[in-house]
C-alpha cells in the first residue's frame, strides 16, 4: 500500500464529538477523493482512509439512524 501525504490537509473535529474528552473524531474534508479520519485525542496513532463515496454512505446511514 502506498502512503498518502496528509501534510497539507486541514483537520476539523466532528460536530458529534463532545467537549469532555470522549468521542473525538477529526476528518479532513479537503483531501482529493479520500476522507482521512483520526482520533483527535491521539492524532499520531494513525489515520483511517475512506473513499469519498464510502464515507458519504456511512455518514448518510448514521444520520438516518441517529435522528
């Protein structure tokens, strides 16, 4: 697997993350065709990479079950 350079992406904390240190998810929306996701409490631990379409389906499915 080849490495993806994430040095220029801008991370943002998910609006579903809470302020007391739990459930802290960050995504980078400005990556081309991929959506990098990481734990904001431990950003050096690693990144999960999702295809943009797969991430969109995941978010859509989550929204439909959590509302």
